[in-house]
């Protein structure tokens, strides 16, 4: 049985394929009645499920073609960030941002609107300048930034075709250092939250909602940078490495304590050559207008007695607005409230419903790869449904997840 990384999704596909070439992917898609692609399986939702043919991309020939003259890199869909980043760094190049986990595939992260953190940094899909995908009849199509369909085709949830290649923009390589602060009094968030999020290239706040404290503040500074504050709005500079989840070993985390290192060894929270978790968890995440951050945090704090008993940890981050139609950050600077739950859906479901009810006044948009009940509002949804009609008129790439989330387009 094929499952996702966490084991909470068992795929219903009648057939499972691991093609070793793009031409084989094209043949499989052309012959299939219903079909979806599977990357590294780090989604917690049923976004990749299908009753027909499930195609794993992990055996495609790996391509990492760096073009320093164009400041770009073209990759195959099997490539993970952990594989790509060192190659870029060795060539003197970098990506603007990375997510918490370097183990995820680039193609899957971009298709679901996955993000890192940073007031001025867009989600990972904003680095994409071209996509190559296999459409419903088996054709190989390339879309480039500037073309009319492009903003609807990058964060596309696998609904338009199977992406087999991407081109990403790069920049000169850079270095960062990161510090962790312990026990930020939550009362400081009302007036200082914007200041805290502006205090680094990438900033994350962690809490277990069991008290009135933000347990940890992770600040990643792009060098050159000034000295850290000995205290941050009442929080103390950590005296040793930390793991964001209580009780887990910091050995899995990227170096802290201000030790400088290349971008790809500091931007993720976890190391590529380490397993940060056994997958025994569930995850949800909601992206809201950044202007609503303080009120939204207060709304969750009001139901902490419901949330905390089934929670491992919660993370707060910021992401810049973008122009990608189904991105949770479409046309609004956002704050993300992330919840890592215990691995018990029956216990988590009531808390999830309460969280969505509390956040509803702030017009949340969920992360497409996490657990949620309501998909939120997307201004360009009608345009995206027209794209689905054009690229996949028979609904070959459709599934229950898309029908429930987007409607019967």
C-alpha cells in the first residue's frame, strides 16, 4: 500500500507507476482515465489521491542544469531542495528562500504554495520562471513567466497536468546565522509583533499554547548583520541549541548560536541528512492578511484549552504577497499560523473545527498540502476553473479533493 510520509493518507489508486523517463510519463498520462502525480509525499491532505493511476516521479533522470549567465537553474521534478541547494551554492548561486524541511520536492512544494518565512520573501513558487508539464493528451507543454496562463499554472495543485520540469531564478550565494530566543511574553505581540518579524531575514515564532509565552523565537540574519540583542522584548537568548518541538533532539536542527553558514544550511529548520520526525503527526496551516496577525493570534489564544491538548507545536511566520492565482498569499502580505498536531485525527478534528471558526473573520486561506475543512476565498478561482476546462476538459487530473476545494468547475 502506498502512503504519504505521515501515514495518514493511503492512496486509493488502482495502479502505481514509477516511470524512468518523461516519455514514459507522457505515455502513461495519455492512456490513463484518471491520473495524479506523487512527489515526496509530504502533503497531509488528499491532494495527490486518485482512483486511477498514481505516478511517482522519484525515478525520473535527475536534471540540475545551472545557467549562471541567466541566473537560473532548470531541474527535473524528482529533485528535492536538499539535493538542489548544495549544487547551487557550489556554483556561487542561491535561492531567495527555503522551507522548514529540505527533504521536500521542489515541484511539489511549488504546486501547493509551500513557503518559508520572511517579510519580503514570497512563497517558494515565486522563484519559478518556467514550468514543463505533461497535459491530458500526453503533450509536453512549457509555460513561461509573462505568458497569460503562467500565474494560474504554477500553484496549480496538479489540476492542469503533471509537472516534469521547472526553471527557477537564482541570486548570488549568501550566508546567514541564526539565533533562538526563549520565552517571549505573549503580551509583547500586541505592539511589537511587526517589529519582531522585521528583526531578521527569516523569523519564526513557536508556541505550544499552554501558557502566555511564545516558547521560542528563531531569527535568521543575512550577513553582514549586527550583534544580537541580549534580550528580545523580554525573551532570553538561548544558551544552547533548541528543537521547536518539546522533547525532541536539537541534533536534527540546523546550527544555531550565531554560527555563520551558507544559506541552505541555515534557512531550513532541519538538516537534510537528518530525520526531524518519524512522521507521527498531522499538520494544518492558515494564511491570513498580515494586518490581522495580532487579532488572529488572540483568537487562537481564546481557545487554547481546546487546541493545546492535541497540539505538538504551533509556528507563526510571514510571507510576502504574490500574483499566483491559487497561492494562499495572492495579492496580500500574509502571516501563517501553523499547527503540528498529534497523530490522532479523531482527537484533532474538533480542535481543527474550532481553529477554523476562530480564524473565519480574517478570511484564512489554508495551505493546500495540510489538513483543512474550508478552502477559503480566491479572487481568481473562476479564471483557474477556465484553465482546468482548457487543459483537462475530461477531468483526467481531477479528484475528490479538487472537487471539494474548488467546486465542480
